[in-house]
C-alpha cells in the first residue's frame, strides 16, 4: 500500500494529474469546436470520430511528457527524479579547475522553516520547484547539482566567475517566483569522493558563509573575490573580517552587488545586446512555437485525412440513395400508377441494405415540387441538383414504355457529387399475367438490390 501511495505522490509532484485535467478540458473544447467546424466545411460525418481517436491517442503521449518534463520560467526542463541516489563514483564526475579545486555554491531559502510550519504543502512545492528553476542555469554555466539538503541546494562549478554569474541570475529570477529570499554562500576548496558521496570541509565552509549573508544577497570568501576582481560585470563590497567555522582566524568576506538586470560579460555581443536575454526569449518562444506547431500539425493531418477519405467516400462509397418516381415514356393514363409503384417497391427493398441510408419519399416529392420542370428538361437533368439538396449521394432513376402487352423498363444511377451516370437495367417484361406488375416490381427490386450490394462489397475491399 505504501508503494502505491508513494507512486501517487510522485504523480502529484510531477503534476501528471493536473496535466490530465488540462488535457481533458482542452479535448472537450476541441470536440466542441469540431462539432461546429465539421458541418460548416462539409466534412464527412466520421471526421469527429477521427479527431476523437487522435485525442485519445495523444493522451498517453501527453502524460509521458508531463512525467518527464516540467515547465519553468526558463522553459521546459526535465523533471528531476528524487528516487535516484545522488552520488558519484569518481573524482572526475564534478567540475574542478586545473588545481583540482571546485567552486562550491550553497543556497538556502530564508524563512522556509516558518513557511513549513504555516503551510507544509506550499513549502514542499516551493522546494521542488526551486530545483527545477535552478537546473537550467546550472547547466548553462557547466555546473553540477551534487546534493539537496532539505531546502538547501549544493552545486559546484569549475571556476569562480561561472559560479558568481550563476548566483546573480538565480537571484534576479527568484524575485519573480517567491517573496521568500535566497541566501547564497560561495567558497573554493577541494572536494573528495567517498563511497559514492561528495565530501569535504569546503561544503561546510560554504554553508557557514551562506549563513553570514543577508536574505536576497550573495556572500563570497576572499579566494572567490580575488579570482573575479578583474570582472567589470561583477562588483563586490567588503563585509569586514569575520570568524568562520571551519577556518582558523578571521577572514574577510565580500557581498556581491545584485543589479536589476544582470548581463554576463561573456554573453554580450558586439551590438551590446545581452545574449542571455535572447536565449531566454528563444526558450520561451520555442516552447510556444512547439505547442502551436503541434496543434497546426494535428489540424493539418486531420483535415488532410478527412479530405482524402472524403474524396474516396464520395467516389466509391454508397451511403445514401434517393429513388425518384419512374417516368412513363409511352403508355395509357391508366398505367401512370406504375410510376409510384416501382419507386415504392424499390425503396422498400433497398431499405434492407446495411450502411445505406434511404431518403424518404416525402422529402423527395417536396424537393421535386420546388422545381418547375422545363419542357426541354426531365427529372434526369435535375437529378444531380436535387440529389445535393436532399443529401443523397446517389439518385436512382427509371422510366418505362408500354406497347400492347409488353413493358420496357430502363434504370440508371446518377452520382450527385460527380454527375456520373451508370446504366443499371434495361429489360422487357410481359404484362399478360394478372400479377405481372407486382412480379416485375419484385424482380426489378431484386436485380437493383443485388447490383448495389455487389458494388458496395467491391468498394469495401
């Protein structure tokens, strides 16, 4: 049970639950927009299903990214894994200068204990978030995070200037994150590795120097001050000689002046534009562009897929059909009842086909009544236009001619999308039998049914 609780806490720490909620809310908005856009663009009805499938497939990807990365003021950074042991197996695993010394930086949050007593969750969130904020700057100055002791952070750099520049940028960015201020101490000393852990008196000295600093300031030892004395972008002020636990006698400490905007000397180009700000902006813009690019890419893929399958459907698939009343080319007035008889029989028979929508005959009749048929035009010439109006992909047309006891029936299919006409049946029947008209209707229905069924099976392969 404890392992499950730990796993849930880890999911909370990495904000996976929050990301899942945001993803679900965003998906809901996208589906609502799709319900408006799909009909407006005349996309096929399954476009909504495609978008839903893409959103479902994207969910595990979003959750994996939420587990691996976290958003900070400097962009997306990899989430640190607290379950990993922090240690090193060789002395070359951490930055050091040619003399084998490292610049040690110790950072604490002033007032963290009070915040912990007042709001434990807020304090813990701030502590975790602090590490995410620090990591990009540590990497920027080729440093290394070697230990986290409660709210304290211990990291090392290969030289003093990089360590001080790192601290100045951290103090500058921290102002926009929390009202609690940072206390920072910097010292240069040798470090040793024992049983996979970084040790040395320099760590304790850096911690003691940090305790001498004021909240929101940076305190450095004399050895650090000497190495950065020639830097015009870094200004120090003496804090006097003080006793430091771990060092014999009194030693002079220095405070670093923290400007409103720090511009590292090595990052200023010929035009005087700070590269650091440009890089930060690049990170932010890159994150935004990545999100916009991802949304555009998914949208383009969805639309292209919809258009591709829509073309395929319009050309090959049979998903709606309207059976128009048959026309009598030649015959007596007494034979006009066959117009509706044939169309009704076909409508009934075709209604048993799966995945084919039959347009209601009343809807067809209303659509036909809207058109005044010109003398030179017949229903066939209006089939494409009427088919589009009533939402039929296919229009079934037929006509018959009666001469004495013989009837000639001709049927054809019109694709209302393309205007293509396909002949179906041309057959002559004998009308001498009393039930001939009914037998003809049944035979005609069966033949057309079989033709469309075969055509549907052929296109589904």
